[in-house]
């Protein structure tokens, strides 16, 4: 049975539509015309959608809790223009490496509102963070605690505020590679080890322990694991600051029903109030739920091969979207030139890379796909750009912000020269 796309599914960015030419329109821009102008593949970001999601999060928490911050978990889309937009929207920021810290500062985040995560931060990264005046460092191990003490002591003896990352022993239902809250994770301290670290920090000369952090995993579609994690960290003492991580799942396809942001925030805030009190500083750090649905990727069909299956091959694939290969993630796809036509051909949407596993969407229905057609895959705003690579020497795509019919390139397409730019011999 074929699937008829009479309207776009709700997984597309807010404001997306099929225009009078029957073509997909994102942020007021015709996707087919964008490919003519800027080429493909390309990441398109609907700027208004991204701003709206940032506001939804901040308003939801602000309506329920007095002292809070929403942190952009920037690993989801570490692009200067995205940092800049979310800084403008008043968010704070989570970075997980020196490189993300560099980009967050470049994007305009106030260092005092940056939280530095990571299970293997180097001495150089910690020194850079202190030198930049990063507000909080989230300590992940005893080795890091000792290293940071030494660095803070040598940097003029200033005091650095820190949080401790706790692994609460709660596993959400998600792909094993993106589950982090379970016992024996590589991240954070188990509750007994966290107690020891808390004791250690009580006597630390240069580090001020202000609170606890957890992040139990990503693309979580149930709320109970978040509540359970709050209950676990509540047993570790009373602190002024609690950071409950990210992890809220999104709809990659119309059949996935993630909790609404309001319900997620409700569950977190009510559990925090019950278990920790209403007077705490509460930090949330969504990545995917902020940025995933705000972007689509555009490709151009190169070949259509009728074998046992129909193979529609495009000009991108695992170099711009590694998620199907890493996590078996499923996406929707549409022929942007005929976005409301009957999706009458069952096919595999394949990438251009030299691996059989480079299939963007298996068993997807497309409307008479032919070479030259533009294909759009929605929900590529999270971890598409950040996991992009140059496999097969394929240059990485541009990022194009679309708003009210205007398109502006915020990251240019990589060139072949870029591929050789680091060669020194
Ligand atoms: N906070 C911390 C400490 C994290 O490690 C993460 C994600 C987040 C927040 C944001 O989680 P989110 O709200 O995006 O679920 N590459 C994988 C996802 C890895 C997530 C890593 N940490 C993917 O493409 O699914």
C-alpha cells in the first residue's frame, strides 16, 4: 500500500508547508529553488522554529519554577550561528569539549553561563575553561577532581564552582549507545562514589561544590526514568543547584509520540519540588528536543536502480547523517518537488558512500522518484551536523538558515581544498 502525503507530517519545522507549486517550503523558502541556488546536500534550519522551541522550553520551566536556567546541550548542533541564536534567546550553554567551549564563546555565550561536561577532560581543556571564566565545571571522576584542584591552585588560587555528575543507576528505554544513567556507565559517579567525592570536595580549597548533575540518556520517550533519577540524587544531600540533564526524545517519524515539552517539564519540576524543594536552582539541558525538528536535509537523486528493491541513491548519506548507521534510526523522506503527490514507489533511499549499510531510509514510499529530484529528510537538526564526516572525501554540507522566505548561508559548503587544508607535508 502506498502512502499519500496529503499534508506534511508534524515532524517538519513549524511553518513548513507545500506551496502552490506542490513543493516543500521551509521557513518560507522553496526547497527545490534552494537546491538550485545552493546545491545539495544541504542542512536547512527554520530559524523561527528554533527560536520557538527555545521559548517553549524557557517559558515552560519559568511558569513552574522560580530559579532556573535552560542550557543548550550544544553537542546536538555545535554551529556558531546556532549558538548565537540560542544565546540571543537567553539560553545558557552546555559544552563537552574545548572545541565546543571555543564555539560557544564565539557564538556569544557569557562564559559565566557555560557548564563544562565530559568524562575525559584534558588539563589543557580545564585550563582553558578556567581562563575563559566558565561558570561551572561538572566533575566526572576523582582523577578529574584532583587535576582541577591542582589547576585551580596554580591559576592564582581562584575558587571554581563545580557540580558532580551522578550516574543514578536508572536506564531509560533507548539505544544502548546513548543510554548513560545505568550502573557501570563510563560517565559520572555511582551514588556511593558520589558520596565520597562530595566529602572530598567539602575540604577542597579551590573548588566550591554547588550541586549535582545527571544525564540518564538520550531520545527517551518515557518520563518515569527522569523522576526516578531525581529521587536517587535526592538521597545524596541538600545542594543549592540541580542539573537534570537532557534526553527528551523527539518524533523522527509521525508514528513516534514523545512527551510534550510541557509534560516533561511538569514531571521534572513536580518531582524536584517533592524530592528536593522549590527553592533550588534548577537546570535543564536539552539538545535534541531543541534542535532536531527545526532542520531538514535536502539531497538530489542521482540514480534510480530497479533491482529486487528499488534503490534511490542521493548525493549524501552517512557523511551528513550517521544516525541510521550508528543507531538504526528511522527517518521520513519526501520528494520535495512533488510533496503532495501520491508516494507510490516503495524504495530504499541510499547514500552515495562505499558501504552497503549507507542507507538513509529503508522501505520508504516516494512519489515517482527520478534523477534530479530533490529529496528532503526532516528531523536532522540534532546530531546530523555534529556527526558529519568526510568519508569518501565527500565535503560536508552547508547550513542554511531560512526565515520568512529569506535564506542565508551560515556555514558554507566544504570545498575539496578544505579537505587538504591541514596537510603540512
Ligand atoms: N547533557 C549531557 C551531559 C549529555 O551528555 C547530553 C547528550 C545532553 C545533555 C543532551 O541530550 P539530548 O537532550 O540531546 O538527548 N549522538 C547521539 C546522541 C548522543 C547524546 C550525548 N549526550 C544521537 O545522535 O542520538
